[in-house]
C-alpha cells in the first residue's frame, strides 16, 4: 500500500481519448441516446460500458445520454453514434471529438428521493429539480418517479407555491404595457370543452389584453394548442407573440414555444406515457404559465362531474383554494367558474373536430353546438367584468353582442392572420359510425371512455382524428340511430377504436343491447 | 355519413404488410427498441410513426417495444431494426416478417394509477401489474411510477401480503424433501456486512438444508450474489440448484437465475436508476423469494443505525412486524436479529473485497475482521437453534466449533465446487490511499457516503472495485495515517471516487482538517 497518488495527471489525459461523433439521424422521442462499440476502449477504460447514463462533452457543451452498445453495425470502435436529441443538445458537427465521462452526482436527486419518502418540496429543492430536468440531467425514468411521488401525496398550498415559484424562476417572463392583463384556463377533463378560442376572440374584441398561451393535450384527446394548430400557426417566438398581442390585443399560441415554463413539456411527455395527471404539478404548471405570461386577472373554468377530471364539488373547492392561494402569493387575481361536467361539450372531440365546432359558434351558425356557445358566453362575460370591459352583471350581455354581430369572428381571424395565417381545419380520411343497439333514453355518458375512444382513433397526434357525438344526456334514441362517428387518419387507428367501443358499449348508457 | 363499415376485412389485411426483421446487435439495457425508417409506409398507415410504444408480432410471439425512427442509415423503408432484447423476446431470425400494431390497452395501468392516487393494491391488482411487468408490457418509465407510488405511501401489512402473493404466484416455486428448510436474509444498508456465505457454510455443515438465493446490489456497493460471483458460478438453473442442495445441503446462488421472482430484476434495474428502496416492495420481494424457495424458517438480520437503511429501533420494529406478519400469512416462521448498524462491517466494501473478508473469516486467519466473524457466528447460532441443529442457548457455541475446526470452510468450498468451481476473488488494477488530515479520534462513519464512495470507485459492476476501510469508530488516528484504500478497475472510476471523497471528507468524522 503506498500513499502516493496512483493516478497522475498524465494518466488522466492519456485515458480521455475522444471518440469521433457520428450523427445517426435517429429520432428517439427526446431521450438522448449515445451508442458505442462493445469493444470501445474508451468506454471500457472509464468503466462506462455497463453504465446506464454517461456524460458527453464537446468543448464547453455537455449533456447526459443513455449509453447503448453495438457490435459494429452502427459505429466503429473509435466512434460514438448520437441520436438527434443528443446531437442538438451538444450542438456539434460530424466528426467532432466527444469525450465520455461518468455523470456527476445529480444533487437534486436527493430532493426527489426525499419527495418520494413523503417530505414536502421547498422552493430551493423544487428549483434544483426543475433546473436539472430542463438541463437534461434527469432521465424519463427519474422524471416519472418525481411525478408519481408528487401525485401520491395530497397537495399542499405552500408546496404548490414553491413549485410555482421554481417553475417561474427557470423560464422566461413576459411583461406588457397596461395594468390589466386577462387570461383564462380550463382544468380540463371534459371532452370538447373548447371555449378558449371564443373567449379570447370576444375579450380581445372588447378591448382587453389577453396574451393566451395554451398547452397541448396531456391525457385528453386535444389541448387548445392542438385545436388552434389546425387553424393557424401556434409555435411563435416571444417577439412574434408580442407583435401579435400589440396588434390585436390577444393571441392563441402554444405555451411551449415561448419557453414560459420549460420544464413543463418534459414533464408532460412522461405524464402522457403514464396517462396520469397530478394536482400539485397541474396547479403549479397552470399558475406558473399565467404568472410568467404577465397576467394580472385569471379566470379558471372547472367542470365538475363523476367522470370529469374534478369529480365532486368538494374536490372543486379544494382546487379553487389552491389556484386562488397561489394567485394571492403572486399578486394575481384568480376567479373560478364551476361548470357542469356531466357530458362532453359540443359535437366534436379531437383537434380538428373541436376547431369545427369553435368556428360554427364564432360564425353563429344555426347548427352550432348550443352548450359550447353558452359556456363560452358565460366565461367571456365573467372575463369582461373582471377586466373592467363591462359593468358588474352586464358581462354576458356584452359578450353575446360581440359574438352575434360578428366582431368576435373578425377578431379571431385577425389574430390567426397575425399569427401567420387562418386556415380551415382538415377533414379525416376514414370514418366509421357507431349506432344504438336498442331503442332507449341516454342515461349517462362516460367522459373518460369517450376521451379514450377519441384517443384510440388517433387524437391528438392525428389532427383530424377523434369523434363526433350525436346525442346528449336524456335524449330518446331509436335502435340503429347513430351515436358516434369515429374519424381517423389511418385504418389501424380506426380499427383499434372500433374494437374498444365494442368492448365498452356502456360508455353511452341506456341504448346498448 | 354512412352506417356501413368503412373498414373492410380486405383493407385490414392489405394494410398489415409486414416489415423485414433486421438484427441491429444493439444492447439497450433491457429496454426493447424497434427502429423504422421515417418514411416507413406501414408505420405511417397505422398511425404509429409518432407513438411511443408499439406491439410487434411474429407468428404467435409478440412484444411491446419503444419505437424510434431513422432517416435511412440503419434500416430501409421495408425493414424494422430490432435491439437484442426485442430480438430475444420475439425469438426470431434475420429476415423474418414482423407486423406492427397499436399496443393493446394495458389494463393493469389503471391499477398503477389507482396506486399513485393512494389506493391500496389488492392481490388481483398486484398480480396483474407484476404479470404485465414480467411480460414486458410496462416501460421503465411506467415501472418507475409504480415504485415511486409504492414508496410514497406508508407500508400496510395486507398490501405487503398482497404484493407477496402476487410475486409468488407469477414465478417458479421450489419444494424440498424434509420439514425444515432454513434461510437467512439481511435487509442491508450496512456496507461490508457479508455474513451470508459464512452462515450458509456453518448451517449446511451442521446438517441443515439451506437453499440460499441472493440478490445483486440495488443501491449498495455489493449484494451477496455479486460477492459470491467473484468466487464461484451463481447463475444456476433450478435443476442445478437442486443438485447442489441435494449434494451439499446448501447453495449460494443468484435468485434471478432461478426465476423465483421474475418481476424483481426488472424492478431492481429501475430502482437502481432511481437510487431508491421501497419498504413494501422490499419486504414483498424478500418474503416472496423465501416462500418461492420453499423455506420454512427464515432468519432476518436488521442492522440499525442513523446512516444504515433502518435508522431507528422504531423503524426496525415496524419492519420486523411486516416480515413476521407476511411469514404468518404463509405459514413461515420468521425470526429477526437486530444488530448494530453504526459503522461498516469488515474491512472491504465491494464484491471481491468483501469476498476476501469472508474467506479470511472462513479460513480463521489472525487478521480476519473480528466484527464480521462475531456477527456471522451470532446469526449462525440463532439459525442452528431455529432449525433444531442445536439446543436452545447453545447455537453460537456450536457454530463457533464448526467454524474453528475448518468444517465451515470445507463446506463452503464444497458448495462452490458443486456450483461449478471455487476460485479466489480478483484483485483491483488501481489503488489510491486516502489519509487522515489531522490527528484525532474517529467520531462517526457515514455508511451512506462510504457506500457511495465504493460505488463511485466502480462497485458492484466492476467486481474488484470498492474500498477498504482501515479504521473503526473510536480509534485514535495520527495525521497522515491511511483511512481508506480505494480500489478500481479503471482510472476514470477511481478519479470520480477521489473527487467525491475530497468534497466529502467528513464522511469519516474527527480526523479531517
């Protein structure tokens, strides 16, 4: 045993022979992947060959990637093959030299573990976790544990405030001229409840400033951003967003593109694989984006029903308390609108099918879905009152006038054009009609299974996919009468949806044989 | 809108054009991967191109894989590239036809979600989840959420029994001639506490039947299976295990190789990435393997200390209650031995370094680690009494005689030879000595950071890696005196360990400057 340093600096340098970067043009669903040869001496001498994750460095750039090994078809012994995500994160060129390292201890992992073991996140811990997530130091497996741990504990206001602060602190933050910046959000869970485009159009037409950012679907068949993407461009930069809002008073863009809450998309991707929503994460995500977007007055729609996301008035009250409490902590006024969440809203479910309903309401068509119009007008009315564009008790009346005289539609088109163009939503290539098995009265509609059916048909990834629902609660229906039309962009997806429906006909109660 | 079926059977057949299997010889850490061309028409017509996971079918075989896309370097438009795990699960040959499908709804995912939302698992739900995990229907991301959800809730005896039943029901189950089958287990958390090989040797030498299966390390620098693998073969089939036990009365093999608890390894792999242990999962995992192994009497060592896995006598009491309670539910007698968990046991930490300590004790060397010998003799004594090989109160004396007269070592070597050969553990290629910064007395040793240090040096994946600790609690030490010798099989790993030590010198309290 000798006390001298066995590892000299010379050894260090000698061993860190770099590998030549090879772009594999492999799309790996955002997970950064690196592939080395089974016989790669660098990986072996660094003891990395059986490691799960490695750190790659090129100059000052570094990223963590999952390490796979190949026997020679993809890379030679002195090469390292990189997936597109790894390639982009390192910002390198073909043949650049990459060195391989053991990933540093990710300090915030102790915060994750302490969360799993039931401790509340502090602002510092939450910030450390989100920073490491955004900078790519967490694998999807680790993000998944974080989400499950959050979802497992009953939500707590000070933790939700800490999460919100952390999320706001790591993203961009917008500011606007003027004292009143309005915004709206729906907590979701009610298929087809696409009021946002209508409310934004009315509010902006009434002169309010409403820089609306929306998310893509997490577990639902469509998010507002998915629906808007079938009618205009939603991936706008901060500057483009500002230009649109300055010109039209409002916008309807995808929140991810302006980096208001950069951890969100990485978390949402994992939540989608888990088909899971998490309350603390959800309220922090909603409020952080509102705060980062510079909103001062936020209206939140909470549909309540046994198969909606919020199942009982007690749950709705708890959620309201959280949203209002977080608002208070940041000086943002939050108002909550509880609404009936018993059955889907509108006819269409899926990005383009919901867009079609929205346009029917905006264009005041005779067949426009009545319930969607009513909900949008109620919310728009509350918003006009909140924002001072109408006197108390007169909001809905003012909103109705703006919708009926065409100002809302004109404003909607003007906003879309400012965002890069207005176009009509696409139509699906394949349809399939599902009919009542027997004569009866509709006794119940299961929102969750309806949403699942629309997703199996391909929504939201296939924009024209989803379903139209032709009946409402309480309707008398004859045997053979159409209940649902499925829309799909591929036969495979439509087949899956049909199979699922045949196994779950009671998702519409009262008319299945 | 037409009521006729838009999708005919003919369409279905036409669209399901198979792809040619291409073996990529890509090792992907057990995650099944499939790669199709970005322009692959089958994936596009099935709407699969942006899906996370797809089902692959070849004849009657099917498996779920993660779908990546490539622009043409790896596969052509009519090929599907498969990783080694995917290849093995499908059991196919180069050029075989593979069809791509939407993965079926994994029904047990609703059980996972209900667990996340705080509901207790029933036996049925647990069985459904474990079955789907074993059959490859869960991604690592989903397994991670399951583990985090389990770890997040305080453990519950009936849930732990349900988990145990589920795990027993999906694996193989052994039975042995004779009424008494003894077994031991240590819950871990104390580096170097490698008593099992000694206890098994003594018990088998005393005539007891002890078919011991052990796990590889989860979050520790070595599991018993990792240590035994440096001295003999541990990957035995059920038949080979039976042959060894029939011949020698005992064995010391890796539990994963006999499929006693097939979900375990998949869960452990994810726990390793999370650096997380979960009590319910742990007790179910331990007890299911004991039950599946046909044990009737089980002795469980629980080290207790502020930096051990079990931190307080109260936690130890809770854990004991679970282990004994599960035993009761299955008619297995469980005895618990609480032990001091203040500091590491033995000198070596890491597979081969612990094996060296074990051999020193078995060979009754003068320098053999005293504490390891004492602990092993205490446990062996309890086991001899439990199993009826010694009268009450005389167990330790009997065990000491068996160790000191060489019968234990002879039995150990005989068992190793029956398992395929006995060999001496390997020596590390690189060493580095860490010395006391100042003269003082050792006031504390942090088991967790010592374990982490051994892992950074490369244990357990590099068998000879780890560390030797040269001091005990209370020792008087002079400045410059060696505290720890790090052992590594690569320079990279050793460097990491040294860096970590320099940042965490207070892991040995009282002598850092």
